[in-house]
C-alpha cells in the first residue's frame, strides 16, 4: 500500500477504500469502544482525523499514542460528519515511535522565544510548519521568476578572498591554530587570507558580463555584532545581475520581482497564508494587495530627505542630507507619506560601496533601495561602475588593495558594458510575506551573536 500525504487525502475528490497515512499524533480522545486521533505529517496546516475502533490490529497500543508519537494508519477515506471534509476509518494502526509526557510541545500556547530553544522540534507547530512550507514555496517562486525571464542561475563561492561590501565584517576561514604565534598565511590552507562570503555579487558580475542575465541564490555571512530582529550572521541572498542595464532597468526588475512574490503569496490556497493573516498579522493581506496593485513610487534620495524635513515629524534620528536612511525613515515614506512601496535612488557616494556608478553630479551614485510598508528596505541595488578609471579611483580613495580586485577591474578592461543588479535577503522576503517580525523565526536554525545552537 502506497503512502498518502495528508494534504492529498484532505484534497481528495472521492472516498477511497484503501489508504495509508503516516505522521505524528497531535491529540487523542478515547471513548469506550473507539478512539479519535488527530494526525499531521507536516505537509499541510490541517491534520486528518482518524477513527480507530477497539479491536483493530494495533489498538492494544492506543494508550501509548500520546501527543508527539508517530503512527502509521491504514484504513478507508470516508466523508466526515464534522467540520473537515474527510476522515480515516482505520482498519489497522501501528505505533512507530513513542513520545513521553516530557514532550515539550503539548497542546497549549508556546512563545516564539521558547520555541527558539527547541528549534529541532518547532517545525511541528502550526506556526513554524506554515513558515517553513512558505519558505519552500517562495524559493520556488524566486527560481520561477528568473527562469521565465531567461536568467541563468550561477553558484558563486561561499569562501572568498575579497570583501564585496568593504566593511570588513567577515568571518575568517583558516586552518591555522588561532593561539599560535608568528602565524603566516603562506602556511594557511589557501595561502592567503580567506573569509566566508558576504555577497556573491562581484563574482556574479563576471558571469553577467559573459552570459548577460544571471542570478545567484545561496548562503551569505556577516560578522556584524547586531542583535536586532532584522539581522542574522548566516542568511540567504538572491542577487540578479543584468548586462547592458542601467539603474532604471534595475528598478523595473526589482519592482516586478517584489510584485511577483506578493502575487505568489496572495494566490496560496494551502491555508498557510490564511493562517498568517488570522494569527500573525491581520493587515498582511491588505499590505500585499497594495504591493501587488499599486505602482511603486520612485523618489530620489534628495527628494526623500526634503520630504522628511518638511513633514514636521519628530524622528529619533533627525534626517539630514548625507545620512543613511533608518528604518523609521523608510517606514514613514512608505506607510505615512506615499502609502505605497517606494524606490529611493541616487544616494550620497560616501555612504555606499566602491562599485556603484558615480553620477555626473560627482556627489551621488546610482544606488537604489526598494522600501515596502511594514518592512522598510527589502531590496538594495545599483548600476555598477563600468568605467575603469573611475573604479580604480574609488578603490584607491577607500584604501583598498587594488591587486585583490584585479580580476574585477578586468571586466572594465576587456569589453566593458553598463550593468546593474540588486540583492534581497531571502529571510526578509519571508518576513514580508508572512508578517513574522523576527528574522530568527524564519530561519531553520538562526545564527546570531552568542548563539550557534544545534
């Protein structure tokens, strides 16, 4: 007998005489001659009800089928007189794995903080099951968006010898004894300093300048000692790069991407999206519909600063030209002033990385950030500097090691082209479509300062 997933059993259009379902017991209620079991296998938010009559094979173990136990159920899929459409009339039931009373996920409310301490068990809860099914669903949507537009998926390295952001917040990779004196990188595994990547962008650019349209989708790492609800040390990044593209084409692509992700979630019929709208964020549906239906406003950085200065709003960080926008500024622009998604572009060069294209004013670069209500910044991107002399000047001005970027400069030396791209943190994307407020709750095993459990 072939196993049937609970989600398929619940979606069946006819009764079935022979069905096998395997999963974990959520609850059990006993009567004199039969028992009710609620069984969930993680494929659906909904569980399926099992009616097990006394005397069927395996019923002698019914008392051991407690919350958290795993079971295998054979039976008939029949119409249910209760709230759900189908239930299983068991013909045999088998206890696969017992679960003692110490099982920490008894049927009661649990805080996210407590569930983070048992990250190995939390996917069994309704909330986290829905989150991680959604994570998989949105990952498929990411690939579908780019594949439908003839982008090529490139796997950029996790270990790198270059710092994309120039901030130095990188995890070093070494085989040398950290306590040894007189360490020499010549004796190290790579023979030079190496780190975990903070971004696949620079390597992605090399492929865009050969294959035209590419994207990366993989893990990245930041050794930033930040314990906020929006930062993690290990996370996933999506980074498309497009040759023969300027900042305006970059903004068009970013807007289409975010709208595609919102549309994907709005079309979800699994029950997970409805669960988020009911129990996590009651404004979620309206916010995603707004993103889906309203054109994104495009506003220069200078205009954004002027708007905030003229607003009379009291900000914790008073705005001024030359500052990096804070979350409160981003949410003011999207939620109170424009009341829709906003793309802010042309930022001061001093607050942006070396690779962004310098504008003719000599003060700003072709950077852009996509801001959405409820989140703030969700995408950051730019047109890249394609002029060799300007790029070399940026590297020198910032005191960077020019030799380490010889290969990056070669893209400008041999057949340079305008090109642009952006990066979006996958976890922030999941926060955006679920309404979950803490990045630790959309990562299977969050890595944050002082925390590397499991």
